[in-house]
């Protein structure tokens, strides 16, 4: 699923014909990097790829004063169909992205409680600072976005807040984790699955 394709096609659908520079300004105005994985500088190349696929098409040139002449684009019927399909698919899917931190935690093998908790505490402080910064930026952006866009912004805030809550609980559990490394709690061994003979080759 490509967020940038949804953003570009929906922008042309909503705003009509425009050039790449205006599309980038629109991405800045909507604070798109705050609630999507879209780098604003990538819109030019993505727009040209969509045009090559027939989802956008050239719609004349624009010349204002001493500014350079800019190529205008507009969405095609195929682009409108693709937008509906992309939007509906994104609304249906549930996205869970695994964090490399989790694997690193299982391989940490902490032996020094002070060093281990210090590392976790430092990470928590950075996450809390990031959450505070995100909330301030969202509050600043609210007057410029729609209600749906506000909820999209709040989604990233809520996910980060959940990460902060998890990090606090993990920090509290650090002594127990260290104790478990020294004296592992009883746990079952998962039996290996037998490979059917029909699946063997050689």
C-alpha cells in the first residue's frame, strides 16, 4: 500500500489541475509528514510515475511573471478508479509494524541493572519528549486541517502515547527481567514439528 499514491491522486481529484510545486506546497500546508510516511520531496518523482502509468496526464503549461514555466497535470478516469481502490483498501487493512527494539530486548542479556535501567530510562525520556513535541505540533496544525485530518494526526499521537506507557511499564519490570536472566523461570520447550516424508527431497 502506497500512501504517496493516495495523497497525490486525492489532491488532484480535490483541487483539479496543478503543477508539482503546488502539490508540494499542499503537502506542507496539510502537515503531511506528521501523519503519513510521505517525504514531501518525493512528490515530484511519484507524480511523474503516476503520469507514466496513465493515472495523471499533462494539462497545459503555467507561466506567472518571471517564474519558470511549469507543467500542469490532472487526474484521469483511470486515476479516479485507482484512487477509490487504494483508499478503500487502506481503510480495510490493519497495519502492524514490528519494532527492531523488541528483538534487541530479547537479545540484551542484561547483567548490570544500573546500565540496563539507565538505557531504558534514557529511551523513555526521549520518547516522552517526542510525544510532547508531537502534541504541540498537532495543536498548532489543528486550525489548518479538516476534522478527518485531525483524527489522522491524533492516531499517530495515540500510538506514540501507547509506546510511552509500554516503556514506563518495561522500566518498572527491568529488575524482574534481570532476575529472570540470572535465574530463568520454568518454561516449556516447544516441540519441533515433524516434516512429512512427502515434503522431503533428495
